[in-house]
């Protein structure tokens, strides 16, 4: 599990298309002194497994489904990604529950600087609209954020300078893709209510 509190960014320094998927080598900007084989790490919000690693790099493999459902299938050398290691059991919980299971992608539709902060607007896919609510949590490219504005077919978030500088949002432009993971609590609530409704209809 993750919290959406990005630890730093990394750079894609190697891309190898392999049978059944794709392998990425990522160089880290921050010192991950506990990297090991089999470790879970969120790469721009996508939970992946460390295969090999060095002092300042690690390799991950993208299965065919990951290539199909995320934009990591199109990244190239020089592109930057957000990084977060899985949450330790005794660690501080600062964000919200993030699984690293991306629900889909959206597109940046507007970027505006407001004072020292930034305002990012995104398309709201119809399939995810019921899970995105005003002041609710959403994970974008692995970043735990709060919905500042919710409209019929779009939503927006406010970005503080620290988040803007630390993550890849500073590299995003209008039209760029972004991974979306909605709040898993909303999914559980929906599932329980659906089950309750079915029970009432059966009585």
C-alpha cells in the first residue's frame, strides 16, 4: 500500500520492449538505501516490482496489461516519473489509502498559476465520475491530492509549491496524460450499498 506522498522523481534511462511487456530502467533523484529485489514501488502511481537495482537506479517490468492500461507503455528515455516506496508498517500516514492500481488515465486541460500555487484542471472520465467528489481524495500520477473543484465533465486540484517542485507536475503541459486512482473507500461504499440494494429487492 502507498499514501500518495511522493518521495521524489526519477528519470527513465533505459527502455526495452520485451515479449509480453516492457522493461524500464529508472534513475532516482533521491537515495533509496533499502532497495531490494521484489520490492513494491509506485512509478507515477503504478505499483511495480523492483527486478534489479544499483546505487541510483532500478529496473521494473511492465506486463502487457500495464502497458495497455497506463501511459508507461509510451514513456521514453529522458521522461520523468514520480516515485514512492510502499508504506512501512510503522511509518507516518500522511496522504490517503493508495493501492497503486490505476483506474484509468485522464488529460490535463488547463494549468494556471495563482500566486505561489498552481491550479490544474483535468477531464473527468464518465467511468470514474461517481468516485470523484468535491473536497474528496484522488491520486494523480501517484500524488495524493484533494479535489478543489468538481464539474460535470472535469475536476481541478490546487498544487502547492512543494508538490509542484518535487513531482513531475512541473513538467506537465495541457494535453499530457495523467494516471488516475480514485479513493478505494468510495469503491467499498458503492459495493456495500449495491449489495444492500440487492438484498432489499430480494426481500
